[in-house]
């Protein structure tokens, strides 16, 4: 329903219909734990690495809370592009970029207004707000993408969306992932050592991931 609506240029109505259909799905057990997906924005949307984790978390009594990674890319990229265009005095291109960003912002707000009727989990802060969330954990000059899309997203999951546990996913030897992990550890200490599972994706199937997830999910349930 939603895919067809997007193709037809009728995203808002398609989203309304999709949420209405989802709301009719019967829930057998409402005592599910919420698991936030954080870490490297590239890894957390990697289908081969993450799909087995998502499936296992569901089977073990959890609900995945997934940040809107592609929206983050667009929002961050647009902000950076506008600043660069202004510095280069390409005013017209900067105005066009801001106009398109404003359109995306309006569309996102319309979608969120509908989503709020069902859950506060759908409320998403702006790229600017995400950067502010991270200021106590990392210097924004380290790497501009880390404060908003990485650390800021984690703060939002823990402090605002109140997830019960975190799965921190990043690529093997990823510098951004390692920096983010250090920052997240400080955040966890402020929230009674919130359970976290580090998943390092090396592109190969990990035979022990199910066992690790079972242990992690048990920790989450004990923690709450």
C-alpha cells in the first residue's frame, strides 16, 4: 500500500492507510522489550548482516526501534551542502537546496503528525537537534557526521524513546563505529548501564550470533 502510494505521488494518504491496517493487527503479548539499533548508519541498514538479528530479536520477545537512516543521510547532506554553497557564494544553488530541504521537512512533519496518533516512537528530531543531543559526549569537530547520525541518534533512542536495550552495529575496523562506541559507553553509564550488544559486521555469517542475542535479550529483561 505504502510503496504504491509513494510511486503514485500520494505518500501521506498511503501512510494513513498503512497505519490504519497495522493498527488492526492483533497483539498477543504486549509485554515486549524495545531494542534500539544504533552505531554505524551504513551497517544498520545492511540487509545481509542485520536481517538475521532483526528476526531473532522478534522471536526472542523484542521489538526493533530503527532510526530512519536514509532520512538522516538526506537531512545531514542537505545541511552540509547549503553551508558549502554559501561559502562559495553560489547563492541561487543554495536557495534551491534550501527550498528542496524545506519541502522534505514539511512532508516529514505531515507524516509524523499522522504517526503520533499511534506511537511516540515515530517522532524524529532534526539533524540540528541530534547534534545538540550529542554535545555532552563528543566534540562536533571530530567528524561532522558522528554527532548527529551516530551519537545523537543513540541519545534520542535512550533518553527520548526509552528503549530497553541497544544493538550497536558497525563495520569491521570502522573508525566511525569505534568512536561512536566509546561515546555510547558514557551514555549507558548515565542510564544504569543499559544493556548493549556490539555487532561487528565483517561481511561473513556469524555462527554464534543467535547465542549472543539470547544472552543479550535475557540481560535486557532482567534490567527492566
